[in-house]
C-alpha cells in the first residue's frame, strides 16, 4: 500500500515536538461547479522542533503516536518568508 503524503502550511507550533499543519483541498462543488476550498488540520510529529509557523512542509502518515497524532514531518519544503 502506498504511503499517504500531504503538503501544507504550519499554523501552530506551540506544542512540544508537535505542529499543526493545515492542508487545503480545492475541488469543484458537485452541483454548482464553483471551486470550493476545504481545509483540514493535521497534528504532525516534529522531533527536533524545526518547523515554525508559516513553513510549507510535507507530512507522511505513520503509526499512531498519540491520541490525535498520526503524521510525521517528512521535510520542510520552504521556510517562512519573514
């Protein structure tokens, strides 16, 4: 089975070794056809606390690490601009 990966933006880094990553999904509305943006937030493991708010990251699905954490940061694609 293929490993699930998502690309998103870090929206919170206030926890220890955990970041919250917002992943946007753009899809047309089934009836009206307008492009609708849906955002899903994932908690991801960040062992060395390297990711900061605003960073674009790739996350990979893994075994359950806690009650809500099932993802781990695979790489930081681009650090924040400011």
